[in-house]
């Protein structure tokens, strides 16, 4: 059985496989409409999508940072992360270094009482450990913990120095303060064990399993939410519900999950009505000719935005694994991670996803170039917006909602709502199904001794 840190190579490979699968699974999102309207041949469309997916994946890491640090807690201290507790308590009790003096003055009454009354000749009780953890975790939220004078002479990582040089963002404060405390007490505080390599691998395997099942049956489910569901399921299996950052999950995943396809529907509907009003007196042949050219631009924007959002999930997973073993102190994505994930996504997209192209391009509604342009433009706008704010939305959901909106602008009966119902069921099932698979995989790993 390999040592857990050695699994980092396996994790990177698995994440790249997921990116590749995500590419061919979700290639239809970018090219289904442009293929179904016969503006581009499938081969040319897939080539274009592969290149622009790669480029899009290079330009931003906000979504990757959400996946790496906004969904599963890595900052909170745990019992297993404090070494030599008696000596640590004695240090807190007697040391006059500036950090320790500051901590003693900022501990609660209960914490100060623990430090004042601790006697090293007696074993540390569970209650004392709980108080110590409570005080340390409270310090993670302290915006005044860092000062240059207080941490003078303490070796900080380059990333930490960059963050403390200016105003520390509120969302980054627990992460930064944890790194500061680890640097101040290197013999006592270990890097976080909350997110382990086996947890991350279980998350990826659960997501891949769900992706392959839905790809096999041609169901346009969400690779993004399969990965997030896998991460949640494995985290719950390891540390219970407290390990999941539920507010981050709600703000960054669940709300966008609900709102993004609705936004795509509304924008697609309104954009199509606007086009009808502007071109109602233009000959249909000329309209088709105009939008055949414009749809190439809209398809390009859709492919670019897909790479900008979707490739970042695997970047976040790899970064999370590097943070978990202490290679990285913060969730800033290394450039080599960006490049390999972008490449894998581009190659996967070039491999294509023909089954889902058929569902997206034909079964929802019969599309003409004008409809394809409206749907892709609407979806690309929503995805650009979400990527800017670090929301890992599903491109599948967004383009589907946009197509429904465009189709509904003609007449409600133009949309095959039975297909819509099947897709919504798949969307609703994605997070819990992948979470369940990943949870089971993590339990199996635990039974094998891979904690």
C-alpha cells in the first residue's frame, strides 16, 4: 500500500482524466447548436472548441480557488494536527515571544484559565484539548493577528508574505491566519489533515463514474456538479457534515445551479424576441445568411467561456491536493496546473461527445442559425458572469436553459418538454448521486487503510 502523499501523482492523473472526460462529455455544450444548424461541420466545430477551451482555461483561476478553498474546510484545526500538546501548552503558558503574548491576551476567559492552570505533570484531558482547539480556531478569524513587528523573524512562505503585504481579504483570512500560526509554531501545528489525498481521489472517481454513466445514456448532466458532489460526499464520509462549508456551497454552487439556467432561459427568450422585432421585415434567406456568420462568433464565445469555467474545477482539485499535503500554503493555482488542465480539457473536447450533441442540438428543438446564435450568446454571457465571480456553474445547464428560452420565444409547443423533464431529473440527481458514489469509494479506501 503506497504512502498517502504518494497518491498525489495518482490524483493529478485522475484529475486530468476527469478533465479529458469533461471535455468530450461537455463538448456538445459549445458546438451542438453550431453543428445542428450546419454552420460548421462537426470536425471543424470540435477543432474550434478544443482550441478555445484551452485558451479559455488559461485566462482565469477564480473558479479554481472556489473549488480548492470554498467548499470543504481546510483551515480549522483538528486534534490530529497538534503535536506534543503538553509542550505546546507550556509554550503558550510561559513564552514571551510577541505572537504568544498576543494569543494569551486574545484568548477567551476559558482559554486564559486553561493556560494559567495547566500543570505539565498531569496528562492533557479531552476537555483541555477542546478548549485549546476552540481558541486556535477562533484566532483564524482575527483580522489583527498579523503585524510585521509581531511576526518579525518568523519565516513565512512567499504566498503568505504576498497576502499579508496588503489588506487580507475576508474570505482568505482563516487560510492566512492558519499559515501564520503554523509558521509561528512549526514544532506544534501541522498542516491540515482534514482534506486527504484519498478523500480527493474518491471525489474524482465518483465524478468520473457519474460522468461516464450519463455519457453512456446520452444524458446532458453536469460534470461540474458531479465533481462538486463527489467532493462533498467524500468529505462527509471522512469528517461528517461539519467538514463541508455549507455557506460557500449555497452561495457558490446551489444558488448558481438554480439561477444560471433560469438566467439563460430569460436572456435567450428576450434576445430572440429582440431579434424577431429587428429582423421581422428582412427576407428569411438574408436573416439566415447573417446569423450563419454571427453564429461562428457566438459558438467561439461559448467554447471560450466553457474552458474558462469548466477546466478550473480540476485545477481546484489538484490545488486542493497540494494544499492538503503542505506543498502549497494557499489556494493560488500554480501555472503548471493551469497548463496541464487546459491541455487535457482541450484534448477531451477535440475527442467530441456525439451522443450528447444529438440531444442538445436536435431533441430539444429544431434550430436555425438565428436560434443557435441567440442560445450561444445568452449562455456565454451567463457563464462569463459566473466565472468572473468564481461560481462553478454547469455549462450544460446554462446552454440547455438558453435553448429552451429561444425555443419558447416561438411558441411553447416548439420545445420538447419531455426531454426537458428528463434533463432536469438528471440535474437534480447529479450532486447527490456523485456524492453517494464518492462516499462509498472513500469508505472502501478507509477499509483498505487509506485515510
